[in-house]
C-alpha cells in the first residue's frame, strides 16, 4: 500500500476529502479503486467513477515527484491508512487524505488555542496563563501559527517545555508570516509542523479556512482566548462545533474590540472559560489526575474511548467504531467496571 496512491487520489479534481474518506472506509485503501475504478459505480455513482477512471495519467508522476520532493526537504508524510495518522483528525468527515509533518504528531491529550492577529494586553495575559497551566498538566497545545494569539500560544508552550503543534495555511516548507521565522525554526526543533498543502504552496485567503478545520479536528476542545467578530478563529470554532468537539470562549469586556467574537460565541452556546477547571469539567479525561498513560487498553477499547468525544448514545458508538452492538454492550460493561467510562440516562462518556 503506497502513500503515492493517496497523493495521486488527492490530486484528482472534483473528488473532495469527504468523498475520498468514504471511499477509503469502503475499501480499506485507495489503491484498489485507483486500479479498478469500476467498483466505485455502485456506491459512489458514475460521476465519481468517471473522474477517477479518466484522471490524467500525469497525476501519478506528479504524485511521485511530490513525495520525493517532500523527503528531499526533510519532511515526513502520513496517510489515512497509517497508524501514525492522528486518530481524532481521522474521525472528522473531511480529513486530509495525507499530511506533511515534522516532529511528534499530537496525541489525544491536546487542546487547540486560537485567536486574532490583533490582541490586547488582556488577551496576551489570558493566553499566556492558560497555556502555562495546560502545559504544566502535560497537554499539547495546537494552534495556527498566525501572528498574534496563535504565535503567543506556540511561544509560551515552547518556553515552558511543552509540546506544540502548528497547523500551517501554506506548504510546510513556506514560512508565513515572515516575522515568525525564528518561531518556525524553534517548532521544527522542539514541536510539530503540519500541513496538507503541497510543497511550495503560498498562503492565501483561501488556504486559511481550509487549515482551520484541521486545527479543530486535532483536539477534543478548542479555546478562543481573544478574537474579533470577523476573526478566522471563529471559523475554527464553527468547525469544532460541527465535529462535536467542545468550544470554549474567554469572556471579555464588552468595550474590547479585540474580543467581540468571544462574547458572540458565548451567546451562541460556547462554554464560558473563566478558569482551567472549566476545561476539565467538560473534558475530564484531559486532567492529568484522571489520566493514566500506562493503562493497558485493547484496540477495541481505544476505539470506544475515541468515539466518546462528548456524551453519546450507544448507537453513535456503534456507528463510529464499527463494533457490532452485541459485542459493544459487553465491552462497555467491562469498561464501566474498570472505571474507564461512565453512563447517565443512557448516554456514555469517557473518564480517562
């Protein structure tokens, strides 16, 4: 199974990430439908079949060159088929077919912290204190590498010896904004860079919204510490909400123009964040006091825990994990005895 197949598939115009994910889940790989497009007709229709069948022959060579170029520049690639691919990102409906990265990819104990490029001293202070507390608890900080709040989140994480992941709105070999050159180098050394854009892709107003869904998809919770009412951080919050992840917003003074988006989010249902305990109350398994790194979990148990990003009904767990209902009932009972999950009114939530 070659990652070249995944790169080639991503280059086919007219076939988006949502469709590619469905194809991957249907066949367990992308190699088979590339070699035999006819198998796509029954479940994906003639239009998808024709797009795959009639794809330009040059796409294969282009994919191979892209792969070799990434390796030559010192970057790693991981596809949906690889175990290293972040599990939480794989669960969203439109994950990247493959991603470029450096360093250590994030695990499930991650929080996204985002905000505006323009910020107040209040926004900087809140972001700094929150990041310091989370890093002290061993939580990975994910952000978008933009100037302002994002850069503060990355920098404070590194200053406190934590792990940070920068999701780029351009090719992984490009530095934007230019003022973040030193930060880029520090993250390469001690953190993780992620991008889904081909090598050499420049940042644009079109790439950032696409990037934002990855930020939201990589963690169970997204925190907006300070954002204007037109900030791209609100797009990240929107994606997080659509993906069933928890959205937190730091309340701000109603006269603060840099934080109008925060109060707007709270009006729309985001959880007001006034102390770090608010995060642990709604995502209890992030708390280091509730987390046991050395606990031995079966692959089925891991799938079940990953499906419980919020209180869910057992039917939802069946759908997300693919585990048969009768088997799942027994597993959930055993996991409750182990104090791994809890239930209330027919809804289940993970405890670690």
